[in-house]
C-alpha cells in the first residue's frame, strides 16, 4: 500500500460538478493499493498516518498529530501511484490492484482511519475526480506498508 499524504489548509474532491468530500485543515491522502495488500497493511498505514507528528507545536517543531490540531482526512483512491515508467513512454499499471480487490480495501482503510478518531471524507472509487487543495507548508510525505 502506498499513500501520498499532503498536509492541507483545505481541500475538496468533485465528481461530475458535485463535491463528494471536503475538509478544512487536515490531510489529503492519495491512496494506492497493490495486489499483495491485506487488512494488516491497511491497519499499519492507518495507524502510521493517525500517529504522524507533522503539525507544529508552540515552538514551531513538527511535534503534533492530526487529532491534536482538530484535522480531518480527505481520502482519494489513486491506482496511478503504482505506475511503472521504467520502459517505454506509457506507464504500466500492472502493480496496481484490480478494482474488485482495491475498492473494498480502500473502503476498509477509510473505516480504519475512523477507528483512530479521525473524520474522513472521500472521493468516489474509480471516478474521474477533480481534487483541489491548498498545501500547508508544503508538507508532502509518502507512507507505505511494511515490505513483504
């Protein structure tokens, strides 16, 4: 599992001119699922994200977690995170899980985030989405499940 986390001041996702999810302060998560991902991967990455201390404390140090600053999550499924660009001019997406495997895992990931006390808004799996955000920092971090 691979997640690109962007700390944001505000963000939204729109599908067919309708906002499907929006947050103020929090994280935009671009979520990629691969073939070997399991519930254990989901749990590991969700806990890692919930516990990351990347918000400034009173001294300006990244020392606070998202729940300490009242942040929310905007989760967007993104199979292109598993693009392979080593050969040719067009990326291969063979490492991305098929939709029938990825969609339930993405939903499970979003639900797992809520077990850590986080409010989660989402895009729509498989839809063409417009994602808008104001990156805070900018702070962008890649979080991956443990190597297998």
